[in-house]
């Protein structure tokens, strides 16, 4: 299914636990492309977990690292990229997304995101402590407008990673022109 007019990369955005990483791995495998996850690359470059970066260095330092990683990953060809949940809402983030990047918002409801995240354990530094659902609601509300800037959106509750990868491949086949809009 490789087509010369295909986008050079796919960017998955969405709230925590929306399936960006698992869907990204599945899609990259099917395309024969690389997969890169913002948080994984940030942790590798910093030599410590995202949680430790937040607790030891603060959110501002994490966002600085994240911006550099985004700039690097969004310049790579034949790559599926999973952004961090907060990255799309950062000033200047979408300026890094070129026309030859297919961006997709994996939508998830607050209840499902909180349930999935809690099943993953204490890995969400912005949801540390009491009132997790309230914190998550405020974060999601503040980020939805940024997520909606993606070219496409898919319901990550209706589909699992294999089905989401199928849907993304259909989008790539149906609309291979990287300059195509919603």
C-alpha cells in the first residue's frame, strides 16, 4: 500500500490513555515504518522517567524537553509519532506539524481515560494525588480545542489498536494527498 503521495509521517494526538502508543506501534508495524513515542524519547534523553522529570525538574523543564523531541520526531520520514497528551495544547506545538504529516486525534471520554490510566498505575504526573477525575476533567477540557486541530479524529473507545490502525490505513489510502484537509 506504499504510495509516493502518502504522508511522510503520522502524528497521533489525544488525551492520556487514548491508545496513542499501542495504536502507533500497530500502525508502524503494518506500514514498515518506525514508531516513536514522545514520552519514551524524552525519558531516554533525560535519563529518567517522565514522573521523575516532573517531580525533580518541574513541568516547565519537561515541556522544554518535549518541544525539542517534537521538533526532532516531526521532521522524520516514515515514522508514526505518538505525542504526549499535553503537547498539542502547548504554544507553538502545531506550527511543527507540516502538511505532509497526517494528524489524527484518538478520542476518548473522561471516564474511560481515567479508568485506563488507573489500570496502568501511577505513571501520570499531572494526575498525582486526590481528585484525579476532577483534575483529568480540567485537563481534557483545556486540551480538546488543541486536539481538534488534527486533520482527522477516530473514536478510540469504539475500536482497539488493530481496528484503529485499519481505519488510519483506510484514511491514508482514500486521501493520499498530504496537502488534503478535513
